[in-house]
C-alpha cells in the first residue's frame, strides 16, 4: 500500500475521533517475575510533551489500576517528534538509548532520572515492585494517562473485557484471550491508527510467543511487514507542495534553492535535506534507515549535498557536461542514523533516518553546446613555400571565443576566426561559450608537400668497362626526366647507360613539386698493360743447366688501377718471387722474373697469359726456350696451393716428382722451405737415385695470413755434371674485402601517407675471394636481392627499403652477413618520420621451436600494433607461403588503436621449418597503407641417442660381476626430462644411484652404469632396459643387454699367441700370420671373444687387409697401432692360424720393425693366462728404395698442354685404374673420367670440355691407386 493511500486510510479511520498523541503498540509478559517485561509506545503527535504522562497497568480482572511510572519533567520528554519509539523495561534502571535524535528511546522503569513511580492500589503491605507493571497471564490492561489523569490510549487482554476496560473511552484496543508466557500482546497488522482504536476482539491484535519485535514494527505469521508502513509514515517529515525555487547553471557549478518542509522545531537538527543529481528519465528513491553521505550513489543518482532544515540552498561544483541534461531532486528527511542498529538496517525496520520519498522538489537542467563551426580553405594542397588561408563561416566574436589547432595541438596566439597556414597538418577550430562549452570543427587536412629529394644510385661502379651497361636508379620522386650533359635522354626511374658523361635526373612527386638530383659522372675504363720487352727468349739450356731466368717490366698504362692474377704458363716456364694477385696503380711499373725450367729436352714455346681485372682483359707475353738432354727434371715447376679465406684455410699437402734422366747415379739434396711451407718428404735431405728412378717430394702448407711464394731448390750431381732444379711454391690466405656505397644512408623525411622509402646499396667485391652475402633481419629495414654470390671485382646494387613503425627520428643499421668468415657489414640508416604510421611494432616474428609429439602443438604470441593516428581500420589481409601453419585473430573491418594486440598462432602441419608472410592493408586517416609481417617457426620431433661400450657382458663366473656403461645423449635444441629407468632386476643392477627425474640440457649426456652379477650357472640373462621420458613428450624406448653366467673355474689354463716374423722387399705384398696354441683340451670353446692391439712401424708396413675364418674387425687407432676384435659363439680356435694381416712393405732407413701384440680383454668361461710371442718385419734391397707405395718404374705424372682449349696429359706410372675429376674453384665437380687398368708408361690425352665451361679457375684431380695429383689452371674464353 502506498504512502498517500495510507494517509487516506489513516484520516478516514480516525475521522470523528481524537487522534491519540501516543499509543501502546505492544507489551511483553514473563510470569511470574517481570524482570524481562517491557512496554512499547509509539509517538503519533509531532513535538509531543510527555512530561507528567503516566503509564500504568491493571489487575488480571481489569477492575483496578495497579501502578506504573510518571514521566518526569526532564528535557528528554519535552519535544518528542512523531514516529519516536519508546521502549520501557518494567524492571531495572538501565539507560539503553536516551538520544532522541535517532527516533528511538529505551530506558528502565526504575530509572529515577526519567521516571517517578506511581501506585493506584490501596494495599500498604505491598511494594511498587509487587504491584506495578507486572503483566498477568489471564488478563491485564496497559494504559497511558495525560498529566491531568485523563485516558489517552490503552491496550489490554482477557478472555472477555473486564469492567475497567468497558468504562474507558476510545481510543483503546483489546485482545480477547490470554497472554503467552513468555509472549506479547501486540497491535497487528496495525496498518493504520484505526487499528489502535479497534476495540475488543482478535482482528487487530495478536497474542504470540514468536515474532516478538521489541522496538520494531509488529509482526505475525499472517501479517508480515504491514505495521511498518504506519511507523514509517509517522516518522517521515511533512512537505506540502515542494518547489525548486532556483536552479541555475553558473561558471562555478549548479546553484539550487528550494521551498521549506514542515519543521516546527528546526533548531533540534533532526530534519534536513539531501540533494540528488540523476540522469533524465531516472528516479532514484532514498531508502528509509540509510544515511547517505555526499558523493554516495543513490540508485542511478549521486548525492551531491546534505543540509539541515534551516539551510535550503546548495551549490553542485560538478563539471556539468556540455550538451548534457541532468535532473536534480531534493528529498526531506528526519532523524539520524540509529544508534543501536547502525546505518541501513533495512527500510522495513522503521528505524534510523526516514525520508519523504513521494514528495520532493525537482528541476531539470541542460548545458547547451555551441554550434559546430564550419571551416573553409583557400587551398588544401600546397608545395613548400606556398600558404593557404582558413576561415570560419559566420563568425560571432561576441558570444564565442576561438582557438585553432593543428594535429590536435593548440596553436598559441591563433584566436581569431581566420588562420594563415604554411605547413602540413590537420587543422580545426574550437569555439567556446562563457560556460566553457566547446565545439570543434571537423579537421580539415592541408598538405604542404616538400620538394622531392631526388637521388641517383649507380648499379655498379661509375668507372665501367667498355661494352658494359650501368644502371642508374632514381628514387625519391613520382616521375623523372634524365639528362646527360644537359640534354634530355629518357624518362623513368631506371636509365641504362653505356656511354660516359655527366648524368642527373629531374624528379616530380605526385603533387607536381619538382627537384633535381646531384650529378653522377660516369667514366669508361681503358685497360692497357704493356710488357717490356714484349717477348722473352731464354735460348738453349745445356745438359748440366736446368734453369735460366729473364726479367720483364709490366707497366699499367690504364686510367685505373688493375689487378694481375697468377698467369697461365706454358710447360717449362715459371714466375719467380712474385705473389698474386698483383695490384698496379695508374702508371705503376712492376718487374717480374720468369724462369725457364724445362721438364724434358727439346723446344718450348707459348704465351704467358696474365688475367687482368677489371674488364676481364688478358696480357699475353710470348716466351720460348730450348733444352738439351739433361740429368733430371721435375714433374712440375709451379706448385700453387691457391687463394682461400684465412678463416677456412687448413693444412694441405701436395706432391711433385724428380726424375733421374741420366745414365748414372744421381745425388740430390733438397733445401728446406720456410714457413708457411714445409718439405715433409723425403725425411732425409740427401737422396741417391739410380738411373731411371724417381723421388717423391711431399710439401705441406700450414696457412698464415697473407700471400707467399718461395722456391724449392734441389741440388743435383751426376758424375761431373752439377745443377740445381727449382720449383716455385705459392699460396695465399686472405680475408674477404668488400666496399659499400654509400657507407651511410640518410633518407628524405617521410611525411603524409609516405610510410616507406627505398634506395640502392652498391656492394662491390674488392678482394680476390668469391663472396656470399645474406641480409639479416632488422626491424623496419629490408635489403632485397639476397642471398647472392659476388665474384672478385663484381659489384651489385641491392634495393634498400625502410618502413619505420614509429614517428620521430628513425635510426637503424642495415646488416649483411658475409661469407666466408661470417663477418657482418653494417650500414647506418636514418630518416625523419613525420607522417602517419600504422603497423606491427615488429615486422617479423620467429616462434622458435614447437615440439612435435605426434600431433601439432600450437604456439601463441600477442603482437603489438602501433599507430600515430587515433585508430586504424583493417581493410584486408592475406597469408602467403605456408598458410596452413599460421593464423591471426583479426578480421577486416576491425578498428585498431595504438597498443592493440593481435593474437598470432603457429600450428605446424608437419615437422620442419615453416614460413608465411601476412600482407595487410590499413586505412589510416586519409591514407591507405600496405604492410607486411613475416612469420617463421619450426616444428621439431624430439630425438634421443644412446650408445654403450658393449651391449654384451660376456661370460661372467658366478659370484663375480661385470659392468657396462650406457650413454644417453640429448641431441635436440631443447631440454629432455628422463623420468625413470624401468626393467632393472637381478642379476642386473645400477652401478650407482640415478636421481630421476633428470633434465638433460641440449647436448648433455648421462652415463648409466649397469652391473651384471650372476648367482646361478650355466644360464643366459637378458636385460630389457626401458628409458621413460616425460618431457617434452611422454615416450619410452628400450635397449637390450645380455650376459652369460658360467661356473667358477677350478684352475688357470694357458693360451699362447705368436706373431710370425717375415721378410720382404720394398713395394712387395706380404702377409703376417698370428698363430694360437693351447696346452689343454678344456680351453676349446671357452674363449668367446678377444680384444687385441697390434703395434708396428708404419713407415715399413702398410696394412691393407685382415683375413680370418672368424668375424674379426680391425681399426687403425693411430699410425702404427691397430685395434683387433674377434668373437665366436662356439669359442675361438685353440690351434692354428687365428688371423693374418696383409699389406705392402715400404722402404725406410730403419729397415726393421718389431711386431707386437697386446691383450686388452679376453672373455672366457675359465680362468685363462695368455702368453704373447712377438714377431718382426725385415725390409730388404735398398736398390728399390723409391718404389715405396707405387711399385717399380716411373711415377704417374699430370700436366697441361696450353692452347685455345687446353689438354690434360696423364702419363701412367702403374697398371692400376685411373680416375680424373675436374673441379671448379668452389670444389664442385664439373667433369669426371675413369679408365680401366692400363699399361704402365702409357700416355693419355684428355681435352678440357671448354664448350661447357665458363671462364675461371679449375682444378684437375688425378687418382691412380695410392697416387694423387692435382693441377690448377685458368680457363679463358
């Protein structure tokens, strides 16, 4: 029932009768003693003066008043407000609450400060406690009397009303029945004051032991929360026709004033007002019992002020939003927060603060916005140096203030309706009213386009060779016009140039603003190297003369520096004392020594061909000479180990041969070489060669940085003839050399919609090594055209592009990885970024490694998006490459703000490396941008490796034990977790405790010792050891160990091994048997396996084969030491030949070597003692000294016959199969030839397949049996 309806019911119910100022609402009985009894009174009249009023009860027959209390003349009772609840405890003097401001008072009746005891009985033998305020079960009547003793109100109970009740005038109420013990008599439902004057019966009362509500509205099971409506109505203030007398928007806030609510006692501070600000269309009603503080929410509204009754004015300093409408409501209240129940006990308890919810003053306010200004421009696109005027249509400088903005930033001092602009930006104007309400015009973009910064980059050197074409690439503009020496020649971004001259380009951007590039001057190279003399004639060499030298002067007459590479020399000629390549500056002269060292008798002629770079020219120097029959010749007069990178260079050997062509004994003495070369064979510098013999010379190169050339000199004497033969030995180990142009790149400013810039980076190989280049990833920087290979003196222009992700000064380094040697080339780049930016912070993301455990594993990454604008719109995107392995959590139409994150997923479809590229298009302000994001990742399957020193424990006697070690290794790039070792049971056990789980980092290895200790024999045991891995994949793999248990032998047996002694000539094939013998038959079948080491002098014996009826294995541990392993399930033989070693005898001055045998281990069923008898090898016949490793006769030789297409000549030194391979400079095979075994001494001619080969350096590698020959030569086309 509403409050207005309740007021109507109240008024109608008591019409014609006097409204009591206070009523008895409930009394509580606890017979026989009244120590817990109480009476509850409800004040009806406002500002009631209770002083002198009497509260009394009656006897159980309702025939005689008994006694009670009189309210003393104290301030507490003088001005009680309507709705105040009084609880008087019948016994005791305790003051529970005597503060009337919360509308609740509870005091004991025996408190002499507030009450005076009253008796109406005439029994002198009884005390007040015996007769007063003691509720009887059968009947009683609690009555209120005014100071004059007149009836005010009464509440009683009895089966039927007694005489005293019947004589009382209304208002009164009676319950026909007894009072429970304990229990109370109460007025219920008590919806109006009429219920308190309902007379006798049970409709308006209840006698119950439950729902006792001391100091609270009355309840009953049939009537819940009905009485509280009357109580709350009595407690709320009265406000007739409330009005908001003033509601005004001021610069400091909202000022409110309102009419007064009824308050006869404004100075008691019990009444006041709260001001609530709410949105239009909402009504927030305050809750009875709750005290609201300023700033506290009230439904959808907010309490902005609270005043006492005497103050009816408030200022809300809330910054009222412009264009907003707000409603303000003022509610009147009475009473403070309840002292006992606290704040907000619930509205149905009718305690604490009470509001007049349905009567309030209200005002709606609106803060208007000024009209949006419209801005016009005289021009919106300008070239640098021009200006434009912006103005506001229909300006009003009286009502509004103006302020101009550029790119959201306030322009100081620009406060008029007109603005002159000279720079790019998004311009707007703001108008502001006196109340601070503002409106800003839409942004009007003005672009002041800079003059393009036009650049020209040459794709190659500006000094070019005749016939070459140089590409000039223009950048920085929209369209171009090229000029050569002031004459227009072409348009477009690229100009092909084959003529020298001064070139520049005029460029215009898309807005028609033009600029001129710097001048690029191209010059043509003129390559000319002159030789003085132009021909070298070495004459005739006599029989005892093996060498003659001449000098030649080479002068660089070119207009540029040139490189001369090692020349291609005709047979018999060599260059002495000069390393190549050779650099000659303009006009420089170098003197070279050429040597004529013929390898045979007869005439020699040809041309020394010097490759010249740049321009791939060739200088040919004709040479000729003649040689009479001599005493000795060398197979080669030049040994060139080539040019290689110092970081990759390693020791290498090569071989040449000295042939005795005289008919007598030839004494030779080779002089030592200086580092980095070393003559390692022959060991002795002095060697005597018989007629027709040859001497092998092995030369070792131990690389050092730099270019080296030395002479190998061999002094000869044959009879009376003395001579010296010479061969040049050369090598170079250098570092890669490269030049970058420019060394630093400064891009023009990136403005407007320009988000990227591009130019060319010229890379030139200035060294003598072929180079490989690969661009390294750098955020915002991309180098195209890689990977690439760059030959010496070759140059290449690579596109260099920047796409910064943020504004301001962009600085980075373009990185190129250089191979060989792995150096990093760095080119600083920078640009001022002033335009719009939008895209991922990172232009590439590598997910790393995803573990593949039989199914794809998804990796996720949040990539941050950045933009200089307020928001960017994703127009479209697509995936290129491995589209099935990557995905993104976005879709076209999304609005992307700065700091927005996009979820990118890597879900590989199969193991391996995956790559995809996201191409996405954005709309940012007025710009449409296309950006790219490169995504990479790898799916790796975990792998495990295991090995053991042996999987077989062999035969182990009972009571003894053997150990094997299992090695488990993690070969992956991620950790593995070994969870457990399973399956180990007697007679097997772990040699030492293993702590599991055990994490193996990448490359880590664990050694697990396994013991075998048999307890019974004979038997064969098997261990299936299971290794369980828990991470990254849950898997198990097993390894198998076996062992054999044998009985304990009774005594030791003896077994003998004897190495045979042999004799052989150098070059002769021989066999060395190893014999075995036993003293007892019981050894037969007992020895299961043996592990031996065989030692000998490797300079006298070359082992080629092991022969045995048993499965024997052999391995060369070091020079002169073999590891031999043999086993047999039925046991090794105990007599006869165990095995034999076959090979070839070699010559060495030592001539004899012991043949030793050592036992590593023996697996036997019985205790065994091994007796070893060594042997020896005797090499005879020093006359065949130089047949070592190649047999009798002349050694195999390889040389080159020059010509337009050269020929390779092979002179066979044995009957073995021949193999010849042709390799390029990188080691790749380009041609191969194999021949069947041929007769020794046969000469084979092979034509180089010139038609199928490009110009360059090639190597011929010959193999015949143990002989290796190599020859490097330059092929010119």
